[in-house]
């Protein structure tokens, strides 16, 4: 599971280099402008990156959490869009600033590797035939990336709608709702008062994951 202090050194570096720079705030649901020669670093919150299929359906490409980068220069896809899932604070960097700081570039490479691992996990899940297996693996991936241990289990510290689950898994919202209900009835997940999902037995869901 993710740990709050796992990337503390990178956070301290950003504060050291850009102490005087104002973070850009975006509300949940707001689109984030992506420009060439610029990179956003997520400082707080969670951003969804996606593209559109020829059918018009949205395809989830990844979830960008704290200290992870996003930007148009990091993709070849078109269209390519970024939307704040939660309220977010973003730090804007130019490619010139990154090239001028080997230490910053090294830390960003580590965060890009984190995004690559997530993207590979999503691709592997997409190859699973059964939707319930894809859902269980996706829940475990979310817990691995954005989960925190609590007395009620591992809390996934991000709230996705059933439609967002469906977009990620290549299925329908109704199917996601049905299988989430089954997992809840089996005691594998719990929906807290904060409407977040808690994994009661994450290792049982790990069998459906790919890492």
C-alpha cells in the first residue's frame, strides 16, 4: 500500500526550489489545461487522464496522484485530457527548468516510472476476460497506489463514480454497481460513512491483480 512519507525527499526538493511559487488550484471536475513545454506536478489531490475512443467512449489512461507529473509532452495521444477528480493543487514547471536541474530531472524520472508501472497494470487488467476479476484487480491497484491502512481495512483515499470505474474497466455502470455489491456482500470491501471504499481483505483481491 502507498505510504504518506514515501516521496518526502521529492516534496522537500520542490519546496526548496520553488518556495516562492504559487500553486495553481483546480476544483474537482475542472479540466486542466495542457500546453507544450510545460509539466504539471500534482502537489495535492488526484487527476484523471483519459482519451476518447472513435466510438466516443472515454478511456482511462491513468490516475495521477501527489508528486506525479502530467503534461502534453508526455504523450503521443490525441485527444488527451486531464480532469481533477478531487480538488487539486498543481505546480507548473517548464521543460527548461527541468533540464536545468539534474536532481529535479532524476526525481521526475522516478515519478514517471511510477506512472509507467500503473499504466502497465491497467493494460494487464484490460486483458482479463471476467469483469469481476478486472474490478478486483483495479481495486487492489487503487489501494496499492492511494491506500492507507485503518482500523476498518485499507482505505482507498479517492472516490470514483461507478461510471468512472466502468470507463476504466471497459464495462457498464450497472455491471460495476452489481459486482461492487457482490464484493460488499462477501465482506471483501466496505463502504464507509465517508463514501470511500475500504478493502477488508486486500490479499484476497491481490490474486486478481497483475503485480
